[in-house]
C-alpha cells in the first residue's frame, strides 16, 4: 500500500493544548494503593509515594490528571478524604465493590501531583450529591482563607489554595451503571445549576459537562443535544469517553479505532455547533476527551470476586489489562486522531495511569514496568509541537467490518519553532506501506529522530517476568531526496519522526 502527504507550516489546524496529554487516576483497584502509594516500598518517599512510579509518570509526560473518578466519584464524599488520617472514615465503594480507607485523599494526591509535575482536574459527585457539596469542595480547594472550609484546608496543612481550574460535573451520567444515573433532561438541569453556582463562587473555572460514555450508547447524540440545551451558557467543554478492544471485533476494525474516534469527535462537534446555531450563540463548546484507551474487559479476570456484603476487598487487582504491540499501535493512532482535532479537542485523559488499564504497572514491594502503550504516549507527548497541521493525506484504503472503508495509513503533523513532528500508523495487517512526504516547504531539514513500535508477534507484551520484551525501535530507513521524504512502515506499526 501507498500513502502521501504534504507538509506546509502554513496549513494549521489549530494550537495543540498541552492538556491533550492528560491522564486519569481513580480510586479503583491498585491505581492508588499499591500503585502510586506504597509506604514500605524500597523507593517510597517520606509520604509513602513510590519513587520508581513517579519517575515513569514524569517520563510519560502527563500534563493533567483527572481525579478521583470515574464511577468512584459518583458515591464519593470528599470530606472523608481530608483531615487527620486516623479520623478518616472507611467507606464501601459501590462502583467497584471495594473498601476505601481514605488513607490517600485530596491533600496527599495534590502533593503527589506536584512531584509528578502534573496538574489536577477534579470531578464532583453529581451521582449521590449535588450543588451544595460541589460548592463546599470548591470553597475548600479554591478560597484562600477566611471561611470555615478554606480555614479547614489551611488547618489541614495546605495554606495556599489548590486553585483547581478544571472541573468535571459528574461522571458518565448517561450510563445505567452510574450511581445516580438520570436522563439527559434531569442531568442537564442539575449540571446547569451546579455550574452556575460554582461560577458564582469562582469565575475562573473551566467546567466540563458529561457527554456520552461511548459512541454506541443508545442515547449518543440525543444526550449531548439535550444536555447542551440546558447547559450551553454555563459550561466550557463537553466530555467524550471511549474504549476499544481487539476481542470484540476483527483485527482490521480494531486497528481503525482512530477512525472511530474521529467520527465520535466530529459528531459531538456537529451536535454542539447545532445547539450553538439554534441559540444564536457566539460561544463555541469544545471537547474534553477525558477517558480514552484500549480496554479489553474480558482479558483480565478479576481475582477478588465479590461474594456478598462485608467482603469487599481493599485495593483488589481490578482491570489490570496487559497491553500488546497492536494495542500500542492503536493507542498511537488514537493520539493521531486527537492531534488532528486539536482545534476542537482541548483536553484528553488516557484512562488510566497506574495498574488499572494503565501504561505503568507495579508489583507490591517489587518492580515497576512500562506496558507497550507507554511508548506511543510518551513519544507523542514529548515530540508534539505547539501547532497541529493538516497533512493533506492521500492513502490506499481497506474494508473493515465495523466502519466500512478506512485509510490504511493515518498521520498527524505538528510544528513549532524547533522543528516538525510526524506521527504515522500503518493499519495493514499483512504489508508494509510506503509513505512519501512532500516536505519542500520545511526547507533544509533532516530526520533527527525516528522511532517505531512493531513486532513479528503483534500480541507480544511486557510482563513482570519479561518487562522489556517490547520497546521502541529506531528506524533508519527514512530517506530525504529533493524535498521528498520516503519511509517504509512495517505492517501493524506506529512511527514518530522528528524533522529539524
Ligand atoms: O476507567 C474505568 C471506568 O470506565 C471509569 O470509572 C468509568 O468512568 C468508565 O466507565
């Protein structure tokens, strides 16, 4: 197969918001306990945070982290997670049938984030709670001092306000599995009231209203329209969530996950813009794609099956998916989709970060290792420039059972004053693809970095016993002649090129 693209620094899509490279830590399984936090681990610091995990989180290049859920947040009482540890209540987490000790709470997580060099994106509980509790939490986090809750924060050791800017108004409220799930009208009214109230307290917030839990939800589209009709003037962003897995579709369709993400983004944009037109508004609502990843629900069987009330474990091994080469290629292609929509996607969160459907895995008392998906995320976060460019991509196509005709090669291009980055995926399961890039408009550049993910065994994975089975490969086949770069992409591969 063949593909060609034309790179011109004047063909801008839009600015790349660094928040596209966000992630997500939920109180779920071993994400927090035995994940980021394990007092007693040889690398743990004075607060009990694992130094080896922090090092990899920084290497991953994560800009913002959504917290504390997820489904967990819809039953969460934030007050449980602050104040003296020995007085914090132990609660049952209905979302994941686990026991939450609240040993790690808001202050501890904020402290961990400073060490991780990342920013907090906080979700409020609109499942079992409402406007008042959201306001209380906002007062606690953002008011400098002089009120009961802000003074309580100061007394609890955090003198400076946490100054949280981005807030999610609940989580997946369209999902029947969600505590406090309600219809779009009821959620839209609650979200509107909550947003207005939060802005009355702090007018510097960026508020994310819940969109759909995935594109196949029966309410997808109608949910966004109704929720936005209620909240358009009150919020800034609408969320998208989506997960893909190889096991429920054929390989060719799985490799086209980025195409599916493109469709979801464009459909939500169209819906938001139609509400804008009907309201004659000059405000544009963009997307926070705040849960996305490969997640194969069947691949990791939970070890601690819940047997009844009173037996819910602490930090069980839940959703500990093991990622393959093809999963990494798909993750790379999903990042390509996000970059190609940089004009309308302002923020995104890889779900999740440690142990739970995560790029980083740990063993208690033992090793930390990188899953295959670590690599495309870390490289894209590091190499993505300030501006996304259209690539004028022309590619051979193939037929997928899930999405019809899809391009075999997909690409995203970014640029900044230091150079240009090109991200490529070859979705062919059998053949290499030859890609020619017209780079004449870039002037005299050379390839300063070229790395790929591919393998003869597309289902190879990194494991605790073989943590380095899969890693980045350096590519030396990119050739530049007379303003044209030619590169051969192996079957089922993801590649990043840096030109400077
Ligand atoms: O990321 C795991 C779960 O997936 C989240 O808790 C929920 O929001 C989604 O359904």
